[in-house]
């Protein structure tokens, strides 16, 4: 919300976040941010007690006759899905219906991980495929109007599980970590915050719900967007839908969790150009590339900063090391833009043009036609960066490839995957 | 008969809606307009937006925010406060779509408050009193200096003379805590005819019920905890029960 | 059925976003103006109002809208007054001295008894059978005022109890006034507004 230039005082002294964070970030009198303060709870709370609390929260939802699912679990071929299903099925002994939204930008690795997920854990899964014409129209519009290629993914991933809960009359939806809590300390773990429509609209969807799209952007019609509409309050209340976050009850540590799932359940990972983390987002050609590039243009920082802050807070990186990693990775060229252009039906130069329109002048200055000077977060963070050789403490292992040169194309879901 | 009100309180700091804890600690929530729109859909009886950093920065009320809230076309009554210094500022707020103004720091200036009352009417003014109970009597906090002094008859004069209609009693010590509102602030409030809005550390239905049962309480404000659950307003209304407040409503086929 | 156009009389007082939003949600066309030519094109006029009586009536007079509204009333065209807008329909108000109103509904506006305000949600009770208000009988609406209409019972459709009773809705032929804010009364307000506008156009 603040316009003036960033100074050292705009930043947390412990991690690399600034008060310009799009979710909102508060610095306290010691210059420590709300995200770091809430992270301190991870080393202070009694996690055994919290697990017991989780068991009592889910108890009323266990199906009495075994004839319906106990819960809905949203999954993808990446992120924390394996660990979430492990906790739900193997630790809580619930019977989940997995749901996944086809984001179109699927890598082979992601498809493989998703197939392996449902097979290894022996779960039922529902996939939502919205028709490609609507998805392309929506994506073209959201890219033009607010510089996002990911709106449809975020909208679909966040609403399909809720719609499924209503349609199947399975009230409990179980998510992993709450992004607001993990990144900016939006809530204490002890608040046991639940899923709300308000959070989804305000943060996941950048203020734009499905119902807002046709009125602002004339090319879209109700036919293109109705699938992304949140169920109304009456429907939610009739079923008693509630969404909980395992991260409120389990000491959430994605790196450690992923490594566990890699060794016990064959979750496969891959390397990216724009970050050191190999575990998140391996299912998507665009999240760590085109989407991440746009984030840098609009927000002045990119996902590698989120990864660095997370590892700093977990004590596996110092702030200096984190900053060194950020500066190393955040200007790397995004990959696979050609695939996106082919899919959307735009030329690379028109994509570049559209992207440039969304460069935030607070972070970018055009010094000559087509030449941009970056004045983003990492340029104002202040701390002297550590040499890159020092960051052995935070190693991520790639056991697969995000981008297999032999088969570089979006994988169409529905064809299935050979086990 | 007049119903009691469940008021959704939105605390705004540096343009962000935040959770506030004891007037000291803050956690981010999001955009105030998104919270207001959500409270409107949930059927809160009133929305109270308090911009807590405006007076300290001496920048006057946040008219930009008020304009954005106004453009939402909310169908819920809105009270707006923070940074009000002059009669003109208060008048402009009422003309911009808020039903009522909230005054804290300026409450100490009887001349200004009198002028506002003459312009917009006592019904459009809520006087904010951050109070604490020290075992002997009630103390009023001056949030700018951080000092508390005993609540005096002079403090209550504007209310007694009906220049200001309602008092927002803020249990600032317990703000942000679960089920911690100190009922002494109501029980020991020296002016029995002044309608009170209780706020600060109210989160549970049984507190709500107890407060609504008290004749002095016209409304109860809830802040932070409304953001922790879906349908928080409706759930509290259902559980607090009774006919003293409007029934909970779940919108069907929302826009 | 022909689409109804509602004209919001804009006399420089108050903010009309909530009213417009509610009308749009109801699928009604809406024009906000002080120009008689624009307002002539509307099927029903809505007279809003916030603040004090005298500045409001003077603002109407300054734009010659008082004569325009009287003229429309003579032609039996519908008019809905909300809150202060309802009070303006009366013959006079005793707020801050004595001020003449539009005189469209016999009666005067007087101060509420102590504590001299009425704030919050309260129910309206029909005292006369009227199809416009029938569905809303007993529902709660949002009030925020310190003065109220007092006049012949024949013009009172609904009354409300705020310690003492007063008229919360008045009507004379196709002139209707409501003391509460239907545009700030959520679902109940939306439903009543629809009923009033459609009903007045049909009446």
C-alpha cells in the first residue's frame, strides 16, 4: 500500500520480506515481520497436543457407515500433496476423496507424480477439466487486464474442492498449509483459521472472483466462468462445509516433508532455472517460469524470495545466504514461454509486450527502449550477500526432470498415465 | 422493538485491514473493502471501520478508503472513524456514504464535537472510550500518549448531554484475546443511560449472550475473530440466540 | 413487462451508491440527476436525504426541484422518499426552528422524545392494509434519525416502536415515504424496495 521508495526499514531484519508484500506484512518495534513472529510458534507450540486437537476436529466427520468419503483433499502433482495425503490417509486414517484441477500447463513429471499419488496411497480421485476454449479466453483476459496467467489455476484449485464438498455432501475439506499464515503470519497457528471465501477472493484471486470477470472484461461471458463460482452461503451451510489446514496442527516444514515423501512414496522432483527449490511446482511448466517472471515484474520479487525466507526461518539459510540465492536466481530467464505462446495463440513478441505493460514502475525503470533497470526488493534489501559457495546447508535433490527435452508439451489429462 | 446489533469491526493500519492485539501488536488481514463486502454478505448488523494510525500521523480521515467503500454499494450501515479533526471532516464522511462517525482523540475537544453534533446529529456520532478496570475504578486510555487516567464526569459530559449518542467501550487490554472482555467496563460504567457498544476480547457466543442481556449494551463489536471462520457472523447469531438481535441469514444464489 | 427506470433526485446531498447498487441488483434501470428532462424520463422518482432538514429543502429549492416535484405529484406520478427524503415530503419540520417542507403529505416532522435519536434495526408494523408493505410487515429495517413524522393517521401505513411509537412509513396516493434506509437493510430492504417501486409503477 505504500508508494515511497524502499529503504532498509521496509524490510524484515530476519527474513527478506518487505512491507510491500501483496498479502500484507507488518513489522514490529524490533523490525521483525509478522511472518517470522508466527514462525516462532513452530518452535514453541506443543505439536503433540496440537495433533490431538486435530484428531478431535476431524472425529465428527468420520463416516459412520463407511459408505461415503470422510473428507475432500485437494491435490496436485506437486507441492505438499503427498504429505497431506499421507497425514490424512495413513496417520489420521480418514477415507479421502482426492480432487484435482487440470491446470493445462502440466509437465510429464507432474502427471506421473499425480498418478503415483493415487496409486501409492490407493485413493479415489476426481479431476475437473474446464473446456480449453473458456480457459484460454479467461487466461488471455487476465493476462491483458491484470498481468496474470495463473488466475484460472488459482480459481479452479481453490473452488473445485469446495464445489465437490457441496455436490457430494462431504463437508470436510482438508488443505495443507495456509499461505497467508506461512508467508506473512496472517494468523497464529492457535487461531486454527479455516477456509473462507473472503481469503480466496482477497488473496488467492487478487480481488477478482469469477462473477467479476464478465462485467469488467466484455469478451468473457457467464458461460466461460460459471465453473469457477464459489458455492453460495446457503449451499455451504446446508452441507456444513468446513475447510481446515493441517499446518495449524502439524509443524509444517515443506523441505523435510518432501524429502520424506521422496524416500517413502517415490515423489519425484526436478530442477528449475529461477529457484534453488526442486520440490514445489514441478507439475507446472509456467508457475516457476512465466508466472514467476510476471511476479517479478509486478511485485518486485519472485518465488525464490519466498523459498529463501522459508529456509531462513527454518534455520537452514542465513539472511545473507538467502539474499545471495535470490540475487543469483531471480533474473534468470523464464523457460517454456514458447509452449505458452503456442497454447494461448500469441506470438512471443506480443507476449513480451503484454508482460512489459505490467512492469511496476516502482521496481522497473526503462532506461532505453527495451532495456530495463531493476529496482526491486533484492536491490534495496541492504544486507551484503554471502558468497554462493557457502550455501551447502540448504541442498535440494532433483530425482527427475521438470522439462524432459524429448517430450516438451503440455500433457493432456484424461489420457491417463502408464504405471 | 429496537434490536441489538452485532457489529463487524475492521481495524485499518497503513491502509491494510489488520488484527489488533492489545493496541500493540498487529497481524495483516487484507484489503478493508474485501472484509467489508464479506461482512455485508454475512449480514452483520453494522460495519465499523476504524483507521487507527491517522491521528498519530495527523493526516485526517482516509477519504480514499471511504470512497472505495462507498463504491461497493454495501447494503449494511457503515460507521467510519480515524483521524477526524474538524466539523467539516465529519460532515464530509456522512455525505460520502457512512451513516456514522467514530471519534476518539477529538472527543476531548468539546467544541469540535458540539459542532459535529449540530451538523450531523448526535445519532451519527459514536464516541470511542478505550477503558480498563484497575480494581478500584475505570481508567480511560489516551492512546496517543499511552497513559491511562481515571474516567471522570468530564469525560462523560458529552454523552450525558446527548451531544454524542453511543459510547464504544474498548477493552484495549484484552483486545485480540479469546473470550477475555472485562464485564466490569460495562457494569461499572458510571452513566447508566448511555447506550454502549462493547468491543475488545469478545469472540464467543456466550459472551455475546451475556452482553446482549445487559440493558446498557446496545451493540457488541467483534474484530479479529470474525476472520477465522466462514460464516462467523451467522454462527455467532445462531449460538447467541434470542430475539434481541436479527436472525442469521445465509444468502442463496449470491452475486 | 416494460423495464422500470428509477430516477434518483440528486440535489447535492448524500451519497447514492448504495441505492444505485440495490436498484441495479434488482434489475432496475437507474438515473441520478437534478435535471427535470432526465427525471421526466423516469417512471418513479426516489428522493434520498441525509443530514439536516433546512439545508436539504434549500438545496432542492435552489435547483427548482421543489416545484418540479410538486408538479409531478399533481400529475399523479410516483415518488418515494427515504429517511430525510420522507421528512421533506411533510408540510414542515421543527428541526432547528421551523422550516416548510414540500407539503406533499399532511403532517409535520418533530423531534423524537428523549434520548432524541433512534439508531439500529427495528421492526415496522402495518397499521393500514397496503399491498406495498404487506410482505414486509414485522420485518426489521435500519433506522438512524432524531426526528420523525407526526400527522393524520390516514397517511400512516406502518409504525415502529422506539420506546414511543412513530410513523415509519407514510403514503398519500402515489407518494410514499419510509423513515428507515431500505438500501442499508440488506435482504429485507432489497425486497421492500422492489415491492415499492414495482407496486408504485403499477398503482
